[in-house]
C-alpha cells in the first residue's frame, strides 16, 4: 500500500496540482491586497470616502455599532459590504487569470495550441485534399 501511495503521489499531475494550489493561494493573497489596499480605497475616495467593507445591515436590535467587527460581537449582521469586496476580489482574480492564460496561449507555437489529429481526422483530411486536387485537375 505504501508503494502504491508513493507511485500516486509522485505522478506529475499530483505534483503539478500541489504547485498550482500553493501558487494560487499566494496569488490570491496578492489580489486580495490589491483590492483591499489599492482598488477599494480609490473607489472609496471617488464615492466620497465610503468604506464598503464596513457596510452592513443589523439583523438584531442589539446591534448598535457602526463598525462591522463590533456589530458582529453584538449580534447578527448582514455584511453586504464585505460580500461586495469579496465578490470584487473574485472578479479581479478571474480577469487577471484570463489575461495571463490569454498571454501564455499567444506565446505558444501554433502546433502546440491544437491537439494532434486522430487517425480518423487524418484520413478525412487526406480525402478532402484528394477531392480538392481532383476538382482542380478535372
């Protein structure tokens, strides 16, 4: 069983996945900082100093605080501003990943972008080419 586990763990896909998860977590932290420390303050400045992360709707009469952290200590609060910030984080991460994948795909040679043809596809391509050549000759 130990030998099977070793074979499984040492497969390229498992190691690639582990590296991807670690890099993804680090990338997520960078994007979170970008949103929290740069983008949201700019949005706040444009909108007159609004801080979306502290916007909440109290769900209990006990909640009298004006800051989300304090409100959560007092009772239930619907933190819609925090949700907005996290949603913006997700959209930025998705957009940045889209741009990175698009850029990497443009760097790849054309033959790497397309999967190799199956035997059926190769045969159909040859038939198509023969038919084209026959039409031109005839």
